[in-house]
C-alpha cells in the first residue's frame, strides 16, 4: 500500500462516532427523498466479495461475480439518479450496453450519461473494497464523480470493517448492516436469533472454538440423538455453502469409546469446498469458530429461503421467497434458485422468516438479508427448520432484482407471487453456474447473437425470456449466469433447458 488507507488499522472510537452520525443522517435523508423517484441522488455500488479469500479463490472467475450487482442499474430508471459502479477490472462496454438496452422506460443514452464506471484494474483475489482503500486515486475519482454528494450513499454485497472504512473515507452512509451487528449473521448468531424468534431449528451446538469443542459437541449430539447418522459442521463465516462439511457416524461405537473415535474420524470430515484438507478446515475453524447440528433426513426435502429488507426508517418488508438449487457432494453448495418457493408452504416460511426479521430489525439490522430453511414433508404436512441467516445480498438477490429490472412488476406478500403491472404472474429459474469448457472463447457479442438467433433473449412485449449475467467470465472460464423468466415455473425451467441445449449445440462437442 502506498499513500492509501491502511485497511488493517483498528477502528477508533472517533471513527465509530462518525460512522454512527453518517447512518443517522441517512435515516433522515431516506425519509425525505427516497419515495420521490425524481429526487436527485447518487448511489455508489461496490460489489466486493469480502469473504474468506481462500474460499473465494476456489470459485472459478470469482471477481466476475461483482457483475451480479449490475442488476442495480435498475436504479437508473429514476431520471435524476446517478450510479457509480466500482469493480476490480474494467467491465466491457458491450456488457454495459446489454444491460442498458434491457432497461425499460428510459432511453439507453439518458441512462448511460448518469452511469460512471470506476475500475481498480486488479483481478487478484483481494477483496475489491481493500483494493479501493489502497488506491488513493481511485478514492478521489469516486469522490469527484459524485454529482449529488449530499444525497449519496454506498451499497455493497455485505458490510465488514473494510466497507465501514470505505464509507468513512468517502463520507457516505451505507445501505447495509453495521459490522457491529454481523455476529447475528454468523452460523452461531443465527441459531441464537432463531431461538429468540421462536422458530424451529436443527438440534445442535454453537459457539464452538476448536477441534476439541467440535469433537465434544459431536459426541453430545450423538448421545442426544442416538439414531443420528450424519451431522453438519459449519464455519461461522461461509459463502454458498463452501464453509460446510459433513460428519458420518457410520460404525460409531457407543459409550466412552465414542469421543476417541470421533477425534480419530475428524480428518475424514467431508468438506464441501473443493480440495480443502482437514488441516486447512481446522485452521479456519480455530479462527472463525463454528457450529455442529443434526443433518435433517427426509425422503422429500427442500431448501427454501425467505428474503427481507429493513430500510433506514426501520420498516421491515418481505421481499421474496425462493427454492434454492443445491449441489456438491452432500447437497449444500448453492448453484441457483427458483422463484417463487413451493406454493404449499411459501407463506409459512415467509411468516417464520418475518419473525426472524423483526428480531433482527429490533437489533438495528439494515438492508437486505435472507433466512434459509430445510423443509421436510411429513405425511401431508411440511416441517420447516431454520438453518442460517445471510445478512447481505446473496445468490437470490440479483435474480429477483433482474425480474424487477425487466418487468417493472412487484412482489405480493399476500400470495408470494410476483405480478407484472398488468397483474400477470412471473416465475424464474436462475443459475450462476452454467459452466462448460466448450463455452470458452465466447464473447459477449457471441452470446447475445446466439440468444437472439434462437429466440432466447428477453422479450419486453411478452415479459418472458432469458437475461444473462456473469458475462465477463464467459470467454476465459466458460461460465455465465442466467435468469430464465416465464409465466409459470414449467415455462421458466423449459427456457433454462433450452438455453443449455442451444449453447451446447452452438459451441460443439467438448
């Protein structure tokens, strides 16, 4: 770092005071202008993946995940709103053009004049926020670009100490959760919130600090649940399930021999993160801490999620429900999602999630967050277990915002449906992991051409079709994201199937 801000310097009491003042001012300005779409404002978007970087490094094309927040270009529909979008590397103009041409109701030229792109020109696995803090000229460029500094705020994927330092460096409030409250989004904190909200959760133990704690917790778990076959171990901080692991009790002895057996078996822990050894996982566990809980069995089992937003006025609003599409060796890695959640229970998980959201709002949480569940059919009924809280924008955020972006519709909390302005329902199937070596070398222009020639692109007239994201990862990594929008779930999935079929055909054999 040269002449930048030291990201690792301890936050002082004076800085905490200034941050508190910025957030208080934001609450007042939000109440004054944010219901007025014609009010001038500036939104600085910093889509930093400020997670454990060892985990992020295992995700192909990770820095391109910053592009998922290009869905926030929907803010440009407000005619006096300026957006400053900051990224690790330069986003090609072809990708920006793609999004602006999808923007309904505003000429692309008008929107482009109000969009400022800032790049750090650094594709390393260092979090974007750190890159900005270490580059005084980038910071100055952002400051100088703000057309409405008195009505400006910062929005991020998540808010850590780094994002708080950035807010202070720019003199901007953040539309997101204060880092002092991030404990409630950890795996241990989530379990404590669930109990406070009186929402059912898997039997287990939190606030574990090391391998000895973990071993003893596994023994107690088995003692309390003798029929238990598997347990889930989770790091307190995870991303898309990459911090999870599975412990198998097969052939476990009983009585006093169990503790020694568990300790011997810990190195065989099945980690979801690719190529992560027990030694690496244990080291992270000692730093982060974690939890262990029963693995919920079930012949029919789903993984729904309910999303909420607390605005700067403290008002809590349900945003959506989703079915998570999971993969990995034990089905815990987030691959994509379907909207809406199962009609049999989506209002039930929304109600349980709302209880959690109210507890979080009372603690001062701000911004978007999600409550994830495991739902198991028991006869004619469903049983819902709350498993984690994500105090950040997650994998379900950008597809839903894309739906809003494209249709100008709204979510109906009474039914759990999304309705267009004409009152017609819309569903989607979304994935961040459409990936194949045969797709490598495709440019954004190639992708759009293939979509148009095969009738896959989104049609404003019908309100159906496919919108792409992660386009910047396509040529190098053969990877992209899709949001496939249809008038019902079957149509949405059919569009996804067609997209895969067309891309495979157009790109030839692997």
